C-alpha cells in the first residue's frame, strides 16, 4: 500500500515525458461535479466512520481537481494513475467474505493434488491430515487463502498491462488473469508445503519452507504474467502473413564449365 503513491507519481512523470507536456491546459467546469462527488463521499465516510470511504474520496477529489484545473485532455491521460491509487486502500474486510470460500476451495483442490502425487491424506474443514501420521495437521489459515497475493497481483497486472499493452482488451485480459494466477500459485504453495512436510518433516515445511515459499511462488506468477503479456503483444496476423507470403527464391542453376 505504501508503494502505490510512489508508483502513481512515477506514472505521472512517465506520462509527462511521453505526451502530457504537449497537452494544453483548459479548465472544465464538469470537474466541479466530480469534486462535489468526492466531498459527498468524504462526508458519508466521516458520518459512517468508514476510513475506506474517506480514503476513496481523496482519489475522486484528485481526479476532479485535475479535470477542473487542466481539462479533459489531462484527465484522459491521468485517469489510470488516479485509479491506481485505490490499491493503497486496505481491503482486509474482504477476508471475512472471500477468504473462507477461497480456503475451502484451496484445501479441496490441494487434497486432490497430493493424492494424485501419491500421498495418503484426508481433509477436515480447512486442514490437511496425513493418514499415516507422517506430519502434523496442516491448517490453511486466512493468510494462506490467497486473497493477499490476489490483491498484489491485481495491482501488478493492471500496471504492467497499462504500460505494455497496446489495446484495451489486452489490458483487461491481463488484469483478469491475476485471478487464476493467484489461485494456481496459492495451490502450488500449499501442495509443496505438504510435500516438504511428507519428505523432510514438519520443521522444514513450516519453519523454513513455508516462510519463504511465498516469494518463490509469487515470482513464478510474475514470470507467467510477463509471458502472457508477451503472447498478447504478438501480432499473429502479421506473423502468419510473413510465413505465407515469404518470397522463396528458386535455387540458381549450376554454371556450365
């Protein structure tokens, strides 16, 4: 969350160097409506004692000020840096609504995966138990549900897609891909923790591998994101056209001596 404003400021500098410095400043009275909306959201947040509404009103107010003071040209260029600031608002309240269903699905999928790999386990609630008592019960707690890595990947994919993709649909595809990437990455982490516990013991799995496996899995998810982005940026029509229309010259006839 603390990094998000820094990234937004960097996006502003990138936009300024790329195009923004050539866009003329023109006041737009429609920005007053956005400013009024931001002030209304702030008032509602204060009355409801909801800090998330108060923080969200700050983002709306910034966009309204840009629109009012600089015009639609600046607003179109800076809407994403403003919207990206929403990722700095903690959404931990989602854990009580999203975390438990994610835990249940993660445990169910993990039970199937480790059984395919030959481990004799069974599930009770949100825990994985070894039938042969090879390791202590592995409880999938709220932090292991994948909600936190999902929010981080949503921020990363939206930023990477906005900077690197040349069409809107590609940006949305990359953004939506954060959900399966986070889910698959979390399943891989839980499964490998069970494998390490089976092969090397509970201490290795929970005290060493568990604490550092998140960095490994998240790095792999980032690599998958970059690979998907590279695939989306390939112009397949041009590629097929080059293959089909390639000028293949016939071999030269041998010279007579």
